C-alpha cells in the first residue's frame, strides 16, 4: 500500500508549510531535515526531505531527469490559482493542459498541477501491461 510521497528540497519545513497552507493537514518532524505532512482524511502523506542541491532542473526540460509531480484536484481553477500564487507558487510558462489543468512551480521549483474534476477522472479503458 502506498503511504507517502517524498519530495526532495532544500528547506523541508518551508516547503511543507506551503503545501499545508493549501492542502491542510498536520506537520510532524523529528528534525529539520525531514518533515511529514499528514492529510486530514488519512490519505497518502507528503514527506519533505532536505537535499544538498538547491536548484531544481528547469521545467519542462527534455534533458532533465525523469520526475514525479503532484496533481491536485480543485473545484475552481481560477480561485485555486490565486491561492497558490499568494502562497508563493509561480505559474509555469509551459501550459499543456488547456482548460483542464494548470501547471505551477512550488516555492522550491517542483512542478505540480491543479486539475478540474473532469481532468482528475480515471480513463474508462483498462490497459494491460506489455
């Protein structure tokens, strides 16, 4: 069972505070190098871990290593956009999602998406692995 997604960053406390302000939940830590953000509904938690490389790769960058990003469902894209920008996120210059989702960069430079409920729906076709 998946229980956490860990995000590498230069300041775990600050980045966890950004996501807590938007998503809610509780921050827990035993030291300043690792912070856990628990969700209010008991879902997957976000862990924030200090790493020594403070500069994230540019997004999008075809030469950058593969990465994971967060997709967050919201009811109102415009309202959520204003909220994350007020909290310190930046709207990414590349926006491939049209009206279904928007890409942002969090204060540490990680891409994340805000998505409408329609964009968050799982496709109805089941695929089999090769």
